[in-house]
């Protein structure tokens, strides 16, 4: 059995994720493909993850991909998380990862609607709400905000208590319809670092739709792309990343002809059958990645690149803050000070060369942000400690603090 040590896994991460100078890419679309999809729950991360993997890309280039060419499409999918997917991958996402989220959310919401006395038949209520929303959007080609849809479809202007002790309202109704593929996040009335999406119909935003795969084919394509970008990984890694069942993962691995390999610690991992060659060690590299970046969130088992920094850089729900990387290992975090200057904070010693490279990365990112402050919506314990030291006063709240939609938190 082929043995893939942690050192080789870090080398594959570096080159496959376009994080070294020699492997950086040119466009937001290429950056997304390198890591399957860009994490978009924290809106600025789409931009910052792209910056970290490209050369010469501007915020306008990313706006073009999201809102002009629409070659990147935001879709709720794996683990109830929002991603910006390459457009051609949507046909695989909708029947698999997105559908699994939608089915779970619809079941929960039907139960809450009936228990709260909103309607005797929760399914019929949701169907009527969906018909009303799609009808309103069909008459508004430019898209409508959640507030505008509440006025256009008074039925969804509700507050529904849940069994978890919290409440949900129209944003969660729209999120469900988005997960089901009935509506899609379209134009944004905000720009970096905020996102204020308008909802629209897929036919209006994306044009003629392509054929949607069945669930098994969708899972197989997602897992195929994950294995190339993130492999080797364990079965548990793939199940966690997809938010799916072991059966779905095992079926896809079998159909793909995935090959079992041995990881350090004697854990079994998986690779595509045509991807078994030994990966050459990457040249020395550094990176500054944003909260919830896919390179941080790609595996459930993270010891081979995270080390002992989990408590400092992750919260109890599994949300990662900013991370600082040296040669495939996370060594710290970064923040902005009160003057919008990016500051690197190290949690372990690094070489003088690595430190100089990180400072150079920080200077580049400071220039790219061009005075924009608070480009992250989540702050880890280590980031908060550094912000107190530098006297910064962030304007945005932690994702762990917000109650807007706890269902999309990482688990």
C-alpha cells in the first residue's frame, strides 16, 4: 500500500491549492477550481482567498466573476455553508450536497410551522410561499432584497419559534428556497467587504439551465474534485467536508476506483487512481489566508497542518479565523490595526526568511485592501488577543456571536 507521509500531504496542499509563487493562478475562476469552491459565508473571504492564490487580481476582477460574467455562483451546500462555486459545478451541487441541506431544513421548518400554529399543513405553506416568491421575482428581473420580498409576499413575513429555543423568519425561508434551487443569490447592492445580495430566478441570472445530475452523480463529481484538490484524506474527512452520509461517500469512492493509501498514524486515506505519483516537495512558501478558507476547512482531521493551535485559531463550532502559513503549516494569524495595516502574529518560531516573507505578504495585503478596514467577519481567540494589544475596535461581530442564521455555522 502506498504510504503518503504528512510532508507529502503538505506539498500537495501547497501546489494543488495554488499557494506557492510557482503555482499561483491568474483568475478568480482558477482560484475557485483549485480548492473546489470558495468559502462565502463570510463575504470578504471570497476576495481574500482569491487574492492569496492569484497574481494581479483586483477586487473588480472578483466582482466581474460574481456579478458580471457570473462564472462563480453562490450556493448553500456542504455543511449548510455558502460557497462560490464554478458555474459548471452547480449541476452537481444542487442534487447532492445542496439537496441534502434543503431536505433537512424543509423537514425542520414544516415541523416548526405546524407546531407554532402558523398553518395546519407546513408543506402546503412552504409551497405557497415558494410560488409567491418565484412569481414576484419573475416580475422583477433586477432582483429583490429580502425586505422587498417580504412586502411582495406578506405570507413569508413571519417569525417562527423553533424547538431549539431560537426563531427563524423570512431570511431562512429564502435560504431554503435557495438551497432547493428555486431562487438564487444574484446582484449585490454592496461591495467589498460587505455583501447585500438580491434574490432572483436561476433562469434570469444564469440563463438556460444545464441538465442537473442525479444525486449519486453529483456526489461523485464533488468527491472526484475533492480527492484531486485535498487528497489524500480519510473517509471521515470526506463525510465531514460534504456533510453527507458514509454510504454516499463509499459509493462514490467505489465508482471512482479510488485507491486506498496509508497516512501517517496508520490511518487509511484515498486518492484517485491516476493520481498516485509522489508529489515533489514544494519550494518554501508563505500565505495569509482569511477566515474559513477552504485550505483550512478542507479536512476534519487537521493535525498534519494545524499542529497544536486549534484552540487559538478555531472556536468550539469549528470556525477558523485568519491563518498564517509557512511551508504547509499554520503558524499564527493576522489582523489589521487601527490604521488598516495588516499585522502578522506568530504562535511558534519561524526562520528569519519565513518571517521576512510573511511581512512582505502583509505589506502586499495592506496595499491591496487600500484602507478598507475590518475585511473579516469572524475573529478567533488569537485574533481578539492581538486586536486588544493593538487597540483596534472591530466593527463587525463574530460569526459565533450572530443569531442571523446559526444553521450555516461550521460543525
